[in-house]
């Protein structure tokens, strides 16, 4: 970040190459739309550059970048009055996490649909925790919530997912 602050364009290119896919995947999961996700990912990096002078090292850089991405997605949903996107349209797209490599296509679609059934605040926590391997304290920093709130959202989200799976007798398939 120091090199970027000093105007080193190559350092910024390296940073974008390193983190672009991670941020894009998050935006895809939040919106369910690749085109919108691409725009939001670009907006995230534009905001990073615009705010580069105010950046102070306070922990993992990826958390700082995810904070920008979370806020960018939240701003998008606020401005458009849309709800969180449905991920089912992604069934024929790329595999977006190591966890999903294990699952067959039908299971991927099913899991995306049930995650879409969660309230936005639980969906956000579940996505960051399971798909981006973030700890509760990192999610709390990124979202600006208390750790206890994040733990509650994760527990409620997991409970709701479990209930949906049980109701639909998924485990008996």
C-alpha cells in the first residue's frame, strides 16, 4: 500500500491481480448477477484508490478491501431498492470456491437457492464465513457489527439452513 500511495502503478496492478477474483466472487454471491458483480468489483477498487490517502494499516488488508466491497454492495442494494440476487442463474458458471468443487452441480444449485432464502444480514455473514473462510472477528470488522452480533447471525443462519434442509428432507435424497 505504501508503494501505491507513492504512485506506483505496477504495485496497484499486482494488488488487483491478487485480490480481484476474491472480491468478484463475493459480489457475485451477493448479487447473483455477473455483470453487476463486475461493476461492483470495479467500484470497490476505484473506491480503494480514491481513499488511498486515508488508508492506515490496522490489520489484514483483505479485510479492509472486503469492507469496501461489502459497503459497495450494500450501497448498490440501497440505491436500486433490489433485494439480494438469486444465485440460481450461476448454475453453469465457474466454480467459485474450493468447497463447491466437492459438490455436484445439482447440490451447488440447491445450496445457492437455500442461501438465497436467508435474510440479507445472515446471507452476508454466511457467505463471508463459509465461502471466504473469514473468522467471526474479521466479519465483525468488515461489517462494522459487534462480534456477538456476527456469532448470532451465523448461528441463526446455520439453524435456518438446517431447518430448510430438514423440511425438504435433503439429507434423505
